[in-house]
């Protein structure tokens, strides 16, 4: 399961570096600094001092990410965007980076090694590791629901990267026996398997959820997600235009949005655009009334236009790890409305960059009131953009490099396998 950031052009193109004439990705240099300094993981008040410094012998370290999906997978979302940015960033610094995953993949500025299909990879990943990747210096397990339990088949230093803890999503998305097994594996077995390792996450909400399942606070580290500086902004829609952007799955709760639209439209008019695709689309299209447009998957250019045109982004998801699409809207000056749930509490500053509500009635009221108050909407958009301009992927890579150094130091490997970032 994944934090789906959008729905869009094939997710493989979402937030990806451009492709050169040889068909290879070109990872760009870090963007220019915004007027305010970028947020770093240290700004999030996380305990623990990370080590740093170049390797004495100048050798790159071998980093392995073990994840469910590559960014080319049609179900890829925010977790895959994060892993792609971290892996590409570390590769650009001179480290040798590999991603071990199942399903479709595409060329990257790092090695992508397939380990089977959606479910067979959980059996095949250890075998692939022992055949091809057992000389890795550091293993990063991306626990995105069902864990790989990498410490049980790799004795190398480890980090457990958790975008969000799924809790009630298991019961929503799977039959009861499967849900019970998955929830037990994520909340009990995974923390036990990584009992000696650092946990890395992207939000205070997920850090709190990790503590609730027994992960000690002193082993939790945070980095902040980034957002790509957009192309020049296109015009805002002159008439009311509201956007929901993401993969159409049950926990995104777009069906609730359609119910509320029947009430809100009578007050504000306009159009509700649902951009994205997924298993819920046929049912949602059957529920939709007048004034609703389904675009399906959109290109990167169309996604940019929609985020610029929309008066606000509507994000009724039950839970997120962070909500990258919130930041993507914010960098274009578009405020968001969502529920006061894990993840969105971190990406939306309530009353400043958007609105967070407790129930459906409050959601409808916030939607209508913000639509009718152009001055407040514009002020929130300005604040959202200022905050988003402080989120840089380069800062996320810096934070990850520090945590990687710390993990290697904890395992007694730090003096031999340090980050090569100081040499770049």
C-alpha cells in the first residue's frame, strides 16, 4: 500500500528528472535557495545526533533500498516518489545505489533490480539479495504496509523507512483474515524485527504512530519531503473550480466528496474536477452528479495547469504519510482542505495554508465558505506557497545521508563507509 501522491501522467513521470537523448534520467542540480532557508530534519526537533563526514579512503558506499514498487508502477504514489528522490540524490553524490522491488520498472540514475511480482517478491527478494546484493553496506527497508523483514535475511546495517502506519486501512482494503495478518505483521513483527535499527519517517504523525506500535523515540528520525519548483504558473480559473487529485482508491474517500458536492454546488456553483484513476473510478462515475468532470490520468503538463487553475485542492483522505500533492498545490499558491488526520496535520497549517476539519459537515462548510471568500483564499494561497518554497529535495537527501551515517556508526561500520557528499 502506498501514499498515492497523484494521479496523473504515468506515475513514472511524476516528479522525475528529465530524460536525455540516450534515454537516461538526468538528475538536476539542487534548486536555488528560496528566500527562506529550507527545512531540514533537524528543524523537526527529532532526538539524536547524526554522524557525518567523507570516507577516509574516498570509496562510495553501497546502498540498497528494498521496496514494494518502482515509480513506474501504475499504483506508485508518495512513498515511491520519496524513495526515487533519495536514491537518485545519493547516487548523484557518488554512492552506488540499488533498488530491489517487484512489478514494472523503468531506467533510473541508480540500479533497479526486479524481484518478482506484487506478492511473489516477498519470497524472491531474499533470494535475489543473496545472489546479487549481499555486499551492500546499508539496507533500507521501505515498510509500506506488509514488511519484508529484511533483518531476518540480511545481517548488514539497516534503516526501516516508514511513510505511514496503515492501521485501519488494512480492514478497509483487505478481507478480514488478510487484514488481521497484515496489521499484526506491521504493528508487531516489523517493530520486533527492526528492534535494533533506526526508523526513518517524513512526518510527526508517522513518528507518533511508530511510538504507538512500540518503537522507542530515541530510534526515530525524521526528514522532510521536498517539492519540485514548477514551471511558470498558468492563470487561475475565473469561475469556481475545485480539484481532487490522486489515485481513486477507497481510503481517499472521493465518494464522500461527491456527496458533499451536491450541497456545495447549490451555494457556490462551478465545477468539481476529479483527476486520477484507480479501482474506484467506475463506482465514483456512477455516483457523480452535474458539474463533475473525471479526467482520468493526466499528463504532467495538465496536472500543472489544473493545480494552478483550481481555487482549492480538496483532499478527503482517511490517512496520509505526508500528502505530497498538498505541497504540489501549495507551491502553485493553491490552498487545501482536508480532514484533521495523520499526515495532513503535517502538510497543512490549519487556518494558514488551508483548512482541516473534523467531520463531513465541517468539510462542506469550509469548502463553501472558502469558495465565497476570495480574499481569505488568496491569503492562504500566498502562505501555502511561502511554506512550500522551503521544502527542497536536497534537504531531504541531506537528512537521509546523516541518518545513513548514523546507522553505519551504530553498527560499527561508519569509519569505512561514510557518505561521499563532501567530495562532490
